[in-house]
């Protein structure tokens, strides 16, 4: 089977190492004579998987003491609810940078006053707002670090005076992070870590237990911390696959090495978008995402959009059609995507330009 150049936004490309190890475990997990799909999550073999995965996350991100790492179900969308449920007493502050931030804000309104400190909706979420003020009495400040749909990204760790909550679903493990600046980091696995089904939550333990409401057991972070992500049956196979990607990330050289190749891939594609007469970027240059690179046909060549999608598909490109709310094209350049795939896309853009 010839491997496609997989630019899907999520679920997305995974390292071949992860795929191969997962296939092995599907047949016989850790020499147990059982598939990873049928092993007990209480077995010593799977407990070792969970322990190693949590330890590797702490190692790769250099997480300081006082933080717990959880593997939960429900996707990042459930975290939109769990964050305010556990942390918000009266007021929260949110930076609105797109669809996922908007969804998180909707949930926060259920628990008290939600302040939108700034929004880029005025320009169709094509930039990251700056120069805003955060209410000093906010219980926390929430950001979405990468806009998967529109293609913007917050490329640094912010300094704020209250706990910082971050949805990092589409750019976690793409650069070194100063975790000490965050109260909670959460991310769905299905973009930069593994198959759909698991959600990582990194949480500073001392921000918990300060709200005046009762929290349902399953939605209380303390429940899952006290049980080591084993209060209920975790997404066993998804956690196993995530561990394989974590091992792969470490073997690549960790976050500094991953960030270097990420920048090389992004520069390669953005340089072609800016050079090629047929294509144009869609967001402010200083806020361009390194993970989800969005572009459209120049107005003069709009009628060629469908033709380019067909041409690129013939060259083995898959998943480059832009989100239905944006149109155009989106190339998701997650960690597992080799630079050769980005070069193949650039070659296709140049060949298509030469023909038109």
C-alpha cells in the first residue's frame, strides 16, 4: 500500500512507529496472550502503560512538582465544562479566537459571569487579539492556543495574574512549554498524539477545591487525580497508542527537536504560499499557525480551487480541503507528518502554477 500524504486536521497522521506497535498490541499485548482491546485496565501490564505515559508527559514537557497528568474520556469538549465547574466561583475571562474558544465560552456562562476580554471575530478570526485587559477578579483566564479551523496560533506562554487555562488540542507537544505558567492544560489526543478517544489534562493541584458548589463525581478533577485516571475504565487502546507516540517524540529529540522540524515544515509551505501567484494566506502573518496552515486561491484564480484539489489528490494529497466554514485549503502539519509530505504539496503547487 502506497502511503498517502495525510494532511487531515484530526483524527490525523500518526507516526508509523505508533501504528506498528499498536498493531502488535492488538494481536498480543505485552506477551499476555490477549489483545490490548480485551486486557483489563486493572492488570499490571496496563498499569505499567498508564504509569509510563504519565511519566513521559512530565519528562517531555518538564512539568514541575505539584501537577498531575490525567487521561480522561469525553474529548476536549468535555473540558469546556469541567474547567469552569471545578475552578470558577463567580467570574471567568476568555480570549475568543475562534470556534472552539466560542464553544468553551458558552459552557462557562452556565457557572457565573463570563467576560470576553477580546475577540478577533471582527476579522473572521484571522488574527490573535493583543493589548487586552483581564479583570483582576477573574477566577481564571482561558485561551485556545491554536485555531484549527482558521489557522492562527498563540506561539508563546502568556504571563497573567490568575490561573491560566489552555486548550492545546492541536499544538500540544509541538514546542517546549513553561507549564508553571498554567493552571490547566488540556488536549484531545487525536491531533498530535494518538487515535481519538483520550484527552490529556495537566492540572496544578492547588487550584482545586476552591469552588462553593458540589461537583458530580465524574466531573471532579480530584476524583481522577486520586485514582490515577482509573476511577472508571480509561480508553485503554488510545492510552497505549499515545504512549507509543510519546516514546517516538522522545526518540526524535524531545520538544526542542520537534519544534525545529515544525518550523522548517511551516516555513517551507508558507514561503510557497507567499511566492505562488495562485495562492494567498488567510491570516495575519505574525499569528500564522505552524500546525494548521490555511490558504485560498487568489481572487483572480478562484475558479481553479476544485481543479487544484483534484490535481493534488492525484499526487497523493489527502485532507487539504479547507474547513467548510472557510473554504480553500488547510494543510495540517502535525508532528508525525514528514517534511517530505510538505515538499510534495509544495511541488504540486508549483506544478499546478506552471500549468496555469
